[in-house]
């Protein structure tokens, strides 16, 4: 593909910038650019803004309400959103379960769920991991037994991101205990308000409630909520994970954070000079920038192949590994740049309750929490070790 922007691409970028300048609320922008926490209301407000514009589903086919944008235009949109400091677009509905419904769901499911995802009428979460079934996802134990026109679901999911806000969850469940573990799994869509579902918070090191345990006790799920065929869910799960891993790369956000690192390093002094002029630190920044440039080109190649209807292949694992390594290195450089100023923990400032941190440096105050939060990125979406196995087998043929 041609990686040079055309005149049309530049015109599209100008359109996107004008939209963001006019419609991105300044309070949301301030939170994002200053690494503060976003509330449910913050995230919902931004999703409703882009839904009203018709730009929620940038990667969907036009017939389902997508924008019809080219891979380069989608890349420009994501890059400009990151540059401007928009809240992240939740992937669970629009970028994860929606492609599965489009590819494997029946017409009734498409007619009902896709417009609701497009308008952000439902907040979705993902029910994959279980205690003891994370990297070895196919060993999951949550059962769904068919009784007439319902499944009765029992079991537990864990590390469920933002389940405390969710209206719907897509789940992998075991429907055949006698088959090979990959062959006895089905893909169910479950209303989170159904009796028998309990959400319990998992509070992280930075005291944020981001992930949860979700328990299912004799939960009745209509058979019509089965996506595709019974016991074929592992195929759908792998398809979904390809889309998730592609999105994890987050090149635009990484480019914005690299600029933040450079700015902070210019403000910090070492031996009477800006830290960014220190040969060792500047070499680390340069190496990271090279890695990020290579990642961006690879992302463009992958999303271009995705537009050919093939869907993300094993190369999505490459994006997941390299993208998360870049993100983690960025947080490491942030903390290294500000040194001991990252140590104080000011939850009130992170939550937006105070305009300024009790520490001496507002830029530095969120960075320790930011660093610890990003330790997870090499684990979720399939741990990086598992992704390297996939690359070895599927790409290198070893």
C-alpha cells in the first residue's frame, strides 16, 4: 500500500480536526491530556457525541452503519483523536463483539444489536477469562446447559473490565463437557441485568475500580442469544481476539505520550541541562521513537489487509506484543524523567476533585499510577508469551 498521504487524506484530516475542535468538551480533553481518571459519564458523553456524528463505527461496512472510511482514513481519525486528547473508544461493543455478530450472527441479531452498539445504547463487557483460565482460555469451565428455549449458565468470569457499568456481556461458555476443550465452547450474549448475575470489584494498586469478578448463578439466557452454532464458539473467539489485538497497538496514543515524555524531559534538569539532552536518556527516547515508527507502518499494513475481508491474522499478535512493549516503555520513561516527583499518590487529584495535586508537579502526580496500570497490557488480550507462540507457529512455521 502507498503510505504517503494524498490531497484527499489531508483534506479528511482537516475535517476531523475541525470536528474535534468544535465538539470535544474541554473538561474531557483536560482529563485525558493530564492522565486523570474518566468517569462513566465522561466516557458515555464522548461516545454519544461521535455516535451523533455517525463516526462511531469507523471500521464497519457501510451497510451496517459504518463510515466507509479507508484504512488510512481510520488511521488518521485515531491519530487525530489521540492528538486532541479524546476519551478512548470502548472496544468491547464496536470493535469486538460487533465484528463477530456481523460475521457469524443471524439476521435478527444483526438487526437488534448492531444499531444499539452504533448508538451506544448498550455498554458491553467481555466474559472470557476465568480463575485458572487466562492464557489457557480453552480450559474455561463456565457451563451453559440447554433447557428448552433457554440456557442455564453457572460459573465465574474474572478481570472483567468495567463490568460494573455494563448492560451486556459476551461470554465464552462450555456447552459440551465431553468434547475436546476447544470444541465444546459456545458464544453467548447475556444481559447483565438478568437475575443471578453478581459483579464484585477488584480494586487495583492505584485504588481504581477498573476490573471485576462476575458470578453467574443459574442465569437464564434465551437460546436466541447464541451466536453462530453451538460448540463452535472457539472459532468466533479467535476471530474476536484478532480484532482486539489489532486495536491494542494504540499507535496514536503512544505518539501523544512520546511528545509528553519529551516535554517533561525538557523541563527536568540534569547537570544543569535538560534531561532530554542527556546522551543516555535521549538514546532511550530515540530507540523508542524508531520502534513506534515501525509499529505504525505495520499497523497500516495490517488494517489494509483487513479491508480485503480477510480479517486480522496472526500478524495481529505482532501488533499486540510490540504495541504493549512500546506503551510500557513510555510509562517507564515518564517515571524516569520525573524521578521522585512521581512517588506521591493523590487519588483526589486523579479523580478530578482537586485542580492541582498536593505534590509539587501536576504532570508528575499521575505517573506512578499510570506506570502500574500499564503493567497489565502485556497480559490482557492474550499474554505476550502466548502471542510469541502464535507468531512462531503461524508466521515462522516453527
